[in-house]
């Protein structure tokens, strides 16, 4: 376990740090157990567990922030609960109720309060809920037993080129993130395993990550590594891609509301051609882990597109989002859940 007293909160990065407690519930005979906290972080699984062979696994990611008053605040946890249910349905896994999801997250935050990052440190407590198929199995079929687990770790910026560091650089990839009518719209483990090679190749070329284009035509922007994409046009419209193979980001959904209602921008969710990049003065990657990471460059077919990083609107959205997440500004209904 990491030495809490020596954590450099302002330079944490995004990596696993063992904390004191995690929540585990089991699914057997058609129902979920009550579940509870455990201190052990190692799992003992049957060698026949479908998660090990057929990737029957889905997960979520959400964050808890410390307010100025010292309270622990979860950002839109019910949205994560609903998205996990959608992922479970896609993989024929039993859904985790919103009540069980919220109780598990709440108990994990309460039990690991000392790992909750200080107010305005630039860090947060990242929660990783996930569901996996376990038990004795050999054939390609759904598991008979499942585990629902939530653990947490203090984290900093996901991309090195964050809001304070001049932005990140991306390059388009020849690989597809997901197939049409595949699993791109849900948060399942296999999507991320398949992305590792494209990420490695981008990094080897000097970029932070890759940009995926649509699998059918390779002409439209889909996702930015493990995050969603948005662009700000020269006439200050907020544009973000629409596609059934894009994971519906809760952060992006929130930014669309903030851009429209607070900044009074025109907001469009539509197909974005890669050739449209020249129409944007700002661009960004957004998600729970990335928060908002300004994009300073996108390379595609030996051509490079440059953007303000961070641009004025991107910075306004970042500051507004963070002020809501940290309890400084009144949030829209049901966006903030205070852990008692």
C-alpha cells in the first residue's frame, strides 16, 4: 500500500494505488447478495470463469471530490449506474440495481475517506465499479455466477498534456475501436484490450494517444483514445460526434448542458468528418478520467491540424465543470451526490 503521507497530490498521474477497502457483492441463484466491504484486494477465481476466456466483463468509472467544507461529493453516480446496466444487458449479465450501485460507491468512499484528495489539489478519488462472470464454465455461454466490485484509488490527470500543460497531441489510427452494431456503445473490457496496440503505436510516434474514425468509412471522428471528442468552431459552436459505436460519455453529456445553458453556445451532436478539423479553433478530449484535456494537435494522413490549447471556451467549460464537481457552484438537479 502506498504511503499516504508522502503522496504528491499535485503530480499523481493515473495509476493503481491500493486503498484500504473495496465493496464486493456476489450473484448466485438468480439474485445479488447484500454485499459489503473487504480489505483484501486479491480475488480467487475458478479457472473456468467466463471473464478469463470470453471477456464477460463490464465496468464504470466515476470520481469523488472533496469540497471546500471537507465533504465528499460524487458526480452524477446514477448516470454511471444506468450505463453499467446497459453494459450488463449487452453481455447477458445480471443488472446491478441503482440502489446497490449507489450504496457500494457510498460505502467505498466513506471507508476510504483518508484517500480523498484535498480540496483544489488537482486530484480526486477515482471509483472503479465492475461486473465479471465467474464460476466453473467451459463453453461459450453466460456465467452462472457474477461478482460486482467497487474499488477506489486517488488519481491525477489521465493525459500528461492536461489543462495546465499546453494540451495533448493525437494521431488517427488505421485500427477500428468497434464494429458497426458491435459493443462500441457500452463499456466492456474487450473494447479496451483491443485498443492497446493502437495506443502503443501512437505513443511510439510521439503522440499522447490515437483518434479512432468510424469503422464503416474511416472518414468520421469517433473517439479520442478512451475519451470522447468535442470541437469549438470559429463562430463558437460546441460540436461533438454522434454515432451508435461511441461510448455515451457522462462528462460529454454534462458539457453539452453547460455549453448551452451557461455559456449560451450553439450545441450540435452530429457526424464530424475528419476533413472538418480545420473548422475548429479549439478541440478537446473529455471523460471521467480525462475530465477535459485540450487537444493542441491532430495528425491525419501526413497533415497536421493545430488548435488553441487550452482555448478560452475549453478553459471556461473546465473551470465550470470543476466548480460544480467540487461543490463551489450550484449544480443542476441530481448531478451531485453528497456522501454522508
